[in-house]
C-alpha cells in the first residue's frame, strides 16, 4: 500500500492535523474489534510469545494513548465512539464475561497494557468515570490491583506499575498509602537506571545489560517520567528532578534525527489501513517474540500531546529549522560529531549523512538479532541496519559491523558484548587545518573460550572529510587459534552501510568496469569492486569502503613481522528482507584473511603474543536530503587510489595502549563545502 490518506499526506503542522492522523490510524481497527468491543485481533494474524488474549488486549488498550482524540471525536461516524471504548473496558475487566482480559501472572504482558488504561483515567477522569458504571469501576480497580501481586522485570516495566498505582489512588479511590508504598519501592529500582545527561538505561547498566536507546530514552522511561510530571500533584521533589532530566535529555537528543525528521531506524500500512510489523515494509525477521500484530500501535504514544488545548504554545509557536543549521563547526571544534557518553555513542550530523558510531551497548538476554540491534559499529537514519536470516555470510548481512570465522565460514561470528569502552581525542592534520577528533574504542572476543580479542577504534571524519569515518582494528592473540583442531584460516569481514540494490526502474544495479569509468568519466548507478575498495551508488544513496591497511605507519611495540592479514574488496549480496529500509541490498566490504598458522604462542616470554592491525575508511552519503544532487558527479569517480586517502600513525605503548594520529592532505574525491 503506497500510503494511508490522512496520515501519509499529513503535514503535521497543528493540533487538527495530529487529531486527523490519530483517527486515521485508529479507524481501521474498528472492523477487527470483538462483539463486546474489549478485544482487537488483526488478520492475517501472527503469534507472539504471550497468550492471544493478551495480544488482543494490546489492540484494545494501545489506542487509548490517543484518549483525548477519542473523546473529542466521540461523535464521529466511524463507530469509534468513547462509549464503545468504555463498554470494552466493562467487558474486559468482568471475570464472568467471555471477553474478560484474564488474570495476571508474573511477567505478564497485561502489565504493559495497563499503562495506557491508567493513562486514560489519569488524563480524562471525568469522561471515563461518568460513562463507567459502579460495578465496572470495582472490577477495574480489582483487575488493575493485580499488578502489585506478581513479579515483573527490573526494567522500564516498573513505570507501568507506578502509573497504575497513581491512577488507582488518584482516580479510582484505592488506598493512597499502599499505592505510595508500592510506587516508592519501584522508584528505588528505577532511580538506579539513571546514567547522565538525562539518559537512563533499560535496567541497571551492568555486565548483563548495557542498553540505552530510543526505547529507554524517549519512548519508555523519559516518556513515563513526563507522564508522572503531568499527573503527580503531590510529589514536588521528584517531579522537579524528572523535569530537569527531561530538559537535559532534550537539549541534545535532537542530534539523533536528520534534518527532515528521519530517525536513526512508509510502506507500513496494509491494504486495509492497519499497520504491519516492520520499519518500512512488512518484516518478521526484525520482530521479537513479544510482537503481535497489534503491538505496533504502541506508536500511538506519540498522540498523548492531543491532551494539550489548541491554544497551547506547543501548537502555536513558529516551527524553527533543525538546530544543526545554527552550528558553525571549525577544525578545532567540529560540532558535526557529538560524543554521548551515556549511551556510548558519537552522533555524526552533516548534510551528506546522518549516522552514529556505537561501541558499548549489549544484552545477554536471548533476544532475536540482538547483535544487530545493539552491537553494530554504526547506525544510519538513511540506510537503517540489517538483521540476520541464517548462518551464511549473505544471510548474516553484517552491515556496519565485523564478522569473523575460524573455519572457512562455519560459523560467522559478529561483533557482540563489547568491553573496555573509552573515549579519546585523536589529532588530525588535513587540508582544513589542524584539530582533534573524538574517537570511541571497545574490545570484543569472537570466541569466548579463546584469548583472541579485537580492539576497534572508531573516528568520525565528518567535518574534515564529509561522508567518511575510520575504523582501526587491533587483533590480539592470533596465536591462540593454532591450538584449535578445526582451525582452517582466520577471516574477518569489515562492512560499510547496506544500500539499496535496485535502480529507479526496479532492476538490479549493474556491475561497473573501472576502465569504463575512466573512459566515460561518470556512472549514475552501479557498483565497483576493486582490489582494496568497493563502491555502490544507487537510488538509496552511496556506500563504500576502502582498505587503509597499506598506509598504516606502525610505531612503538608493533612489528612489521606480525601476522599479515590480506584484505580485498568484497561485495556482499545480502539475503532479501534483511535490511529495515530496503528489501534488497548490497553491502560493500573488505574481507581479510590469514591462511594457515597465525604465529607461534611459544614465543619467548618477553615477546607479545602475535597481533595484527588493519584499518578501513567507510563512506556513506544519504539521498534523504538530496545530498547526491548537491555533489558533483566526479566525487564518485574512482580514478585515483583511495588507499592514499590518509596516513595513519599508530603507536602501541609499553602498556599495550594504542595511540593514533592522522596526517594527510585531502583524499581523492573529497567533497569541499564550497561545492554545495
């Protein structure tokens, strides 16, 4: 479905626009509501990890985030009157009714859906209570009280219980003392999640979990804190704290969005107007076991602002340009790359490409595609990211990450559970002057029971060389692999961003011969694979990678006789539907290999175990802001040696620390700002 009228064509300028968008999203659900209106089950249906009654409760409860819009449009002709939602609540909380939502258990999905029901009563108490009969009010109170009787995860779910107890005590007449005691117990846990600069992790940051993302940030914890600020009238100290955290968070969170509003990851609608599971197109590979067909309506949290009157400043102030346009970066202060210590990320924002470099997030929870969702080296608002469909390299689809194998590709292990995260500054001398760049370094272990580690340093070149960032990989303990009976060869793949593999006319983009480029001087769409580089240009943007290992200048404790890893340009034809944004993608990569022995661990004690250093320059340009139209075509010519892009001085100290400096003039094909 190309779009949904009322939403896809919505300018989202004022409250009326947002109200129209909310009703447009909710209206298609009406045909799937049960007889007594307490459940919603979309068809065709898919299963989730919890029971189907809880999944149908999702479909009912999540539209209540737009409660103010439902109240306001309760007289429309869609059948979605406020009375029908109240009737659904009455049936859902009645233990004798066939559409009863069910009793709770520990770690129950129903706990999640209680939050939006509590929100409805907190924000529209008069409307809700007027329509609810006294027996149903008692049933509702008893049903909600169950959340205090069962175990729940020590993560953002604790906020669900806080808001439920707030509604019980403030609206439904429950014992305020007991509610406050339960809330204080949850606050004691929730306060441990706070990191810095307004950021909270989804659970205590530790060895089992390092997660600070959109969900723990704006969509769950910050969101719930602001609901508490809005609804809690007798907790001034905590309200003031959460308000300050929200201001701290918002002061820099804008950097996570491109100038057109794109977030760092809409054919999202089915033909009947309902939403599908996916980011840009239906995609079950990216989904979790807790995703039902109705789960996607969690997005209706965005419509809580309908509770603000039309004359509120939120609706009346003039919309201003993206804050990036007010920045004046310089070589010494390249504000196009901003360090975020709490989530362990560097957000890079320029007209060419909006992305982030990531180093320290992970979870030991057995979530699907967890390495793809938390462990990649870079995430892009334009190119999204890819999730695996199988074990072969093209099925792993390792965009913006490392993949390692010790046995000829069986299996490929991708970067996960990084440790020893640190931020540094790296000196650079480029055509734009001298300065310092931020960098982020982390280490991971491809095989847990081997002392083989890969330390990766990421350096954004956004100001000096737009579109580029560096990756330096220090592979330590290569001699460890010799003792493995099944060891065949060490192989490592470092990959750039996955880019759309189709042309505007929906054919596969062609392979381009370099000789033809030299003769014709340009190419509109295509891919070029060279000995030490790969470049892909398509309607989705431009993605490329260059092996810089030959240009490394080793110093200090590194020796030139260390094991050599030969690198070659390698284009991965990713499995269909692995990428969140494009259904078919190509992934430019450098494939490193070291066949046979990787060094002898029986070296004298004074010698360090065999190690190797490789480096890549990764290139990406989005078409989101028509950046490709701003740039002369000769930016994409491959008529020079990309390997001469830069000189890396790498010094390993006696303590084993790696120091890096960058010395070089403008690389071939660099975009100068004056050309924009």
